[in-house]
C-alpha cells in the first residue's frame, strides 16, 4: 500500500495542482486545450437544453425546463431506460463470454499461429461500417429468411419464428459480435501480462483451479475487466444503427431519439438527451473510480500488476 | 424576443474580413466565373436530378453543378439558414413547404412569373403551379413545380384479396387495423409521413376531430397517437422502417404484405420479384401529397446569372425533363403532355411512351381523391413530440 501511496503522490486539490504543474507545460496545455474543445462545448450543450424551439428556430430569450419536461411527456425517457437495460444486459453477456475466451487465448492457447489468427479475426468488425455488418442479418433472421426456411423445410417448426427479427432479441444478437472485441482485447491484454509463476505458485500452495481463478487471476485481471466494460458499455449506449435495423422500430434507443430530434431541428431536445447520456456516463465513471481505487489510483491501475 | 441571427458563414466571414478585407470585398473570382459562364449551381434532393445532366446541356446550353442532399428537412434548413448556401448556390430544390419559412425569412426570391426565360409558366396548369407547396401562407409565389406524387402504400394484391391489376381502391384500414394483414404491415417511422397519414385516416373516418390533418395541434395529434398505439399494441405492424432501401428489402423478401412507401420502392422490388407482383395503391382516403419546388435564392440576384437561372427553372417544366424524370423514376410533374410529345418526337419506344402516358393517367386518377401533406407544418414540433410516444411504447 505504501508503494501505491508513493505513486499517487499528495492527495486533494492542492496535490492535484502540484502534480499538474510539476509536469511543466505539457499538462496545463493539455488541460487548457481539453477545456476549450471538450468542456466548453459540453457546457454550451447543457445550456441549449434549457432553450426552446418554435417553428424550426431556436429561441434564446426564455430559458426554462420545458424541454426537460417534454422528455417525460413524449415518452423519450423510455428510450433512456431501454438503452440502459440493453446496455447492461449486453455488457454482462459480453463479459461472461469474453472472459473465459480471453483466458483461453492468453493462457490456454499454445499455438502462436492460432493466437495470431484469432486476434486478426477479432479485428474484422472494425473494418466494416455498422450498416453493412448488420443488413446481412435481415435476410437470415426474417420470416422468409434462411433460418426459418431451413427449419420449416426440415419440419422442425410449422410457423416462422417472427421474434428472430425486429425484436429485442435480434438487437441483442446483432450487437454481440461487433462489441465482442472491445471486451476481449483489454481482458486478453491484462491476462497476458499476468506472470505464469503467480498461477503456478497458487497451484503449488494447493489451490484448486477454481480458487486460483477467483483469488488470483480474477483480481489481477480487474483492470482489464474495467477497461473492457468501459470500452464496450460506452459505445453500446450510443449505438443506434443496430437497434434501428434489427429492432424494426420497436427498440427505440437514446441514439434514435437524439437523431429524430436533430432531423427536426430540435437542438434543445437533442442537447437535453445528450446531457442525460453525459450524466449517465459520469455516474459510470464514478463507479469505475470507486472500483479501481480498491486496487490503487485510476492512473496507476496497471501498476498493481507489477511484481 | 431574441433569435439567433448571424449565419455560420457570416461569422467565418467576419473573422476572415479582419485579415483580407480589401481583397475579399473587391474581387471574388468564383462568383465572376459563374456569372460569366453558363453554369447554374443547385442544391437539393437528389430525386430532382437528371441522371445525366449532359442531356440538358445539349438541349439548352446550360451546365448544372449540383450538390445533393437527402429528404431530411433539418439538414436542409440548417444548410440554407445557418450554412448560408445561398452564397454559392443559385437554385434550391426541396419538398414544397419550405417556402413558408425560407420565403418570408428572405432566403428564397419571389418568383418573377413574367421573366422572359420562363416561357412555359403560362401553359403550366394551376394544379401544379398554384399549389400551396410553392406559395407561402400569404399566397406569395416562390417556386416552380419540378416533380410530385401522391404517396400511398405498396401491397401484394393476392395477400389483400384485391384485384391483380392494381386498380382497386384500397383503404388505409388494411395498413392500420385489418385482421387480414395483422402483423404483416410496415409503416414509416417518420411523423411527417406516417403521422400525417394516420391523422388523415382518423379524420376521414370520423375517429378524431381534426381541422388540418397535416398540421395537427398537440391535442389533436395526441388522440391520433393514442389510436395508433392501440394498433401497434394489437400487433398490426411487423416493423417501422426508415429508409428507401429498407422499403425495397421488406417487399422483395416478402417480409410484409403492405407497406407505406415511395412508389419507386415497388418498382425496385418488382425487379427482383417479377413484373407487377407488388402494386402501388390507389386509395379510398387520399394521398400524402409532396412536390418538389425549385426556388431561386435571393443572393443569386446579384450574381449576374439571373437569365440562366430562369432558363433552368423553365427547364424543370419542359417536356424533356418531364420525360426523363418519368422514365427514370416514375414521378410525374407539370406538363406531362409535353413529356409524351418529346418522347414521340425523339423516337422513344412504344413501351416507353405508354409508360409516360400511364404516369399521366395515374396522377389524374389520384387527383380525384384528397391530397394532404405539409413538410413545414406550424405545429411540427408538437406533432413530433406526440409521435415519440408511438415510437417509444
């Protein structure tokens, strides 16, 4: 713990200021630039959420909570809760699949060729835009699609399974592959960095495979899990192509709602919805900080893996 | 009351002026070049384009420099108002209705109907040129008609028990609340199209008292959406679509039996399914009216290119443009007779000429029913808010 304290340096605002200035001009320049290109636009966005639109024009004269209230009245809030639910479900599913896969890839797969091939295959979703990736599922999952046709021809089902397309199932299914790499890679990276001698020592001390997993590997891989969750959850919250194309209009998410507002020049509504996203992401960051503090400061999260 | 007045381009110009004020104010080579040449610049929906502008160049000697956009009114308004495209573009083409806002605000120029280059104006029928899609609320004429249609829905006649020739008048009931089509219907996600059509249906059948179905108040739209939510909860809709490609795919895959869509979607689907498998409906209740208007920007008046711009506006009403638009996209427009005349004089095939004649006949049949549609409705914001309830349930 002393080591971690040394790495963290002095705490509090004064400590933060001291650390920032000790880095010379680099950090202040970064902070100033970041404030200009990120923070100030965000503040303007929040301000916009209190303005009004009348007949395609934004009015600046009477800031109010009207737009925020309209988010409740119009049912746009349901898009928020739906987005959160889908994001949480998918993140958990991704984590449950990605962790054992990453563990096998990092520690179980002995062939360098196989490992390289799998890593290459995992990057494929990054090469294709979302629409091209998703549109192919429609003729496969549809009522007259490949799966239903084959199953009906084989006599396994009598009626096409309509729930396979234009449903929450389809949205979850369609978002599994595109967001899998963002969960796998950070976990794989961290697991690769865990020294095999830790695992060997655990075995030598009589731990079962389960005990080694839960008491050695899992705690050491926490930085990768946190990173994987963040890298997967954040884009999932902003996703709207997959829900749009596979949800068939029945899975209206935050991105759809913001897009619809922008299409109608309702910038204050889009700003209010985006502010909501920001608040949710800020809450996520707080949770992340709380979790990561158990293993040291956020900035030194990977340091805890050092021997 | 304060409004956001300066455009983005004005701000950039203001900043730039401090550095290059002398040069910028005295000489603009781009403007000079355009004024001296036969080039007309246009911005608007891609459906109004000829697929090959060289046909027009050979015919009237003008060149078109076209910048396309989609049918998203938000993007269009932003580009005209905030990005001030009038600085660089002469002609704007979009769904009629935008002149209600952009005319009085000083972006669109009032149409000079007696301009010598506007030779076809007088012979163009009032059905096309005097539509409210080209005039503002005060009746001031800003645009010339380009193309238009009455939108309804595509359907498989055998699934609805309708005649195979597609001449039956089908009720929107089939789309919204018929057990025959339950779970096999698709409607557009946009409030502008689907919301207006549902409101018109409810008004037509006395389900909701509405003064103007294309410009419902919040209270009127709330009642319409409440009914639409019942349809949705009953499982009427298989999907709510958003794009032209989706319309084609849903029909071509036979994922739905009936879908409100653009007419070319049925044409494209039939390319995959076979001729005349999908029909575009003649309806009982009427049609969602849309028409593209061509408008000259006020700022184009100072570019010394006004005659060419009017020559271009006139071309949109000509037989050549009409024939190619109908042939390539199946859309009608003013002076269809000139289109047929052009095709005949230029040796088009009998099939092509028959198709042009059918386009004219089809539009005339549609005109027997009510037409409705208002892209820039005064209550657009309220309608969109209520529509969100339909999408979010």
